C-alpha cells in the first residue's frame, strides 16, 4: 500500500541520515537522539521489507551503543556523556520495540562495552582476561553500567510481556480443549 511504502521510505531515510556516518562524524547527538526517538515511536512493522529496513536501523543503533566513537579524553567529555546517555536510552527503547530478539543485540552491546571498559585482552566474544595494569575510564564504565541497568529493566518488561502473551495463547488453548471435551 502507499502508506506502507511511505513508512518504509521514511524509516530508510532515518536510518541513512539520522543514524548515518555524517551524523556520527559531526557528533550530532540531537539528530541521533531524534532518529532513535522516531524509531522507538514507529509502529511494529509486518512485511519482510519493512523488517529488513528496521533491522538495518537496529544494527546502526547497536554500533552507537557500543560507545566506540565517544571521545573520553576530550575537554567536553562530560557534556558528550550526558548526550550519549539521553540518546542511548532512546536507542535501547527502539531495540526493545523492534528487534525480534533484543536480548541477542543487548548481549553483544554489553560484551563490547565490557571489553572496552575493563580492558579485556581477547575479543568481546571469546574467553576474556582482565589486564590489571590499566585504569578504566570513568566514562566507559559509566556507559557499561548505564546499559546494564537499562537492559535489565527492559528485559524485565520484555519478559513480562512475553509471559502475558503466552498466557493469552494458553487461555485460548485451554478454552478450546474444554469445548472439545464437552462434545
């Protein structure tokens, strides 16, 4: 339909311009946050094309959440962290709204943040060893704990929602069994 095409095209534009390379290079936190808020407010998408576009957006949000392009040593690092926190909250909201398996994306994000914050010697997806000789950045630790807290809360809500949906399905299933037994 025209409305569906309209939505997909706008989401594609948000992904390209709101979460794109230029925004990251310019460190345009407001545009990035606005894009994440837009995605968080988007209705759930049904078609495979719509989901494909949204998956691309979720991958870009995941890249942002890893914090690799945050400048912890810059003179305005504290202000950047404040902007990062605001944007990260919206990015996590979008991931939990649209990702079919948000726990998988969040696992990757947390491992990446831990790898950076704790100076782990191996890659974030293999056995990890802490290097005791280095000091962790207060900013990278802040990002890690912020994401851990928000993911924990979002997973709690997500799990409760899944349980509620499962109970509804079981309720319908139970009613159907009662009707069949009475026949």
